[in-house]
């Protein structure tokens, strides 16, 4: 009977609870993960570190998150999705409180690294959980809603920290993010339906052998590369963007500079929209189109007028979240049709996504210091062009039915 159950469908209370819970989990994870991004100039002043060093407040956490995915993805295939998700949110919320109280720069970085590892629980299981528990006809929409939650979480964390830092400095800003994380963790605990279709992989080979097997599908390889390149370019723009907007000729305050992150609202809309377009026209058409939109956005940030910079960020964000929303769901479908562990494939996608974030975010600080915004745009534009080339190769891979 359980095997015949098709999954939660639109209109059912459990569907709404699952979609809302994963949406709130995305808000919590990305609000805490990226709250320091709007504070990078403030952290530079408070701790006496360089702009390049300040980006470690982001890169340390995203790098540790990438490592955590390699562990928690295979574990979720054996132990289940919901337990890992709840533990992840609880640990991350506790660490968020401790980070706001950090006595030194190095303590802050260590705590951020631990938090990044804890946060890996959500991207390791979210897409796999939705694919398993929701009806196949509506799972793409729910995945788009989850990605929307990550966009709104990133927006909320950045706006909240930008506003609170003017009231009480970086500690107040990160304390506000901690309160949000605790609230979302409690809500997810109350809302998330238990798994009904999870089937544990009881006989798994050694981890290294599993990882090697996950790299045998050219389509998955291309999707991993796209994730790393797009996220690297995206984070590079936003990391360096805070320094650009607080410098001449703009000289914006942290709160005003943080308003540019309202562009994330467009990302929260473009992801489910792209998912619907992919269901209608195919992923092989939608993903490269979204990458082209992202590249156009980067080009628009090059002129000096503030309106042009803001427009470029809006276009960039729209394209990025459209591409990411479709690509992340594509990985789960491709892995399932190819007989691979879905949780592991999704975790590897997220692993390369956050490797790109860590590397791109760190390089952005150096590019800004050495070559200004032109250097940052070249870094992000080069990553986007490479991702576009991978979408061409992806389009030539063998289809597995709808994959």
C-alpha cells in the first residue's frame, strides 16, 4: 500500500505543511549563512582585517558546508531525511547565538565553520525529501518554492543585518539573524510531515566508491560544474558589491547598501517560474537561457550610474535563481532515472555549489582590492561564460526519458 501511494498532492494539508516547512528551512539556513555579507565593511573596520580577509566570514562557512554535504548526503540515504534536517537547524540556531557573542575574529571564523557544517543538513536532504514525498507532477513546484525560500532567506539575512548594524553594530546584526534561525527551526519542527516513501539504502559500498560512481554520468558532471561556476560568480558580485556601494561615488550607509539585496525578491519569483517553464519546454532550453540572463546582468553592473548597477543586480539575480532552481531539480531526476542515490547526487550538486561560493567569494575580495569593480565583473563574467559552455555540452548528453 505504501509503495502505491503517489505522494502528497496540491490541496492536501500535508502538501502545504511540507512545502511551507522546507520553505522556512531555506529561509533559516540562508539568512544565517549570508547575514555577514552585508557586514563585510563593518567587520573590516571592527576587527582591523583587509577586505579580502573579511570575505572569510562567508567563505569559511560555505566551505565547511560543502564538506558537510559529503557526509550528510550519504547518511541521509541510510538514515532518512527529516531527522538530519531537524538536527541541522537546531545546531545552526545555537551556533548563530554563539557567533553573535564571539570575542575575536578567529573565534568567529571557527564558529562560522562549525555552523556551515551544521547547515549542510538542509541542502543535503531538501530536494530528495520533496522528490520522495510529493506527487511527481507537483514536486518541481515545491522545489521551486524551496529555492524561493533560500532567496528570501538570503534577502532577509542581508537586509536585517544591514539595518541592525546601524543600531547596535555587527553583534546586534548577527543576533537578529540568530533569533530568526531559532524561530524557523521551531516552526519546521512543528510543520514538517514525516517521511512515508523514504527507502533506506541498506547496502552501500565504501564512500569513496560511491563518490566515484556519482561522477560517471556526463550530465551530472556538467550540472555540478554549472553549480560551482554560477554560484562563484554570483557570490563574487554580492561580496564585492557591499564594498563598492559604501565607497565613492555612492557612499551608502550599510542599511541603504543592504537595500540592493531586495533584488533577491526577483530570484524568489524566477525560480518557480523557471521550474514551470522547464516542465513545459524542457530543462535543456531553460537552463542556458537563464545563464544568458545572468551574464547580461553582470554586464549591466559595469557602468557607474547607481540605477544601472541596481538594474544589473536585479537581472543577474533573476537569471541565477532561475538556472539554479531548474538545475538542482534536474540532478535529482537524473540520478533517480539513472539508478543512483538521489540524496548523494543532490549533495554533490550542493557540494560544488558551495565550493563555488567559497572560492568565488574569496577571489572577489582580492579582485576588488587589485582591480576594482572591473576585476570583479571579469571574474563573475568568466565564470558565467564557462557555465554557458557547460550547458551546451549538457544539451548533447543522452537523455534518460525526461532527464
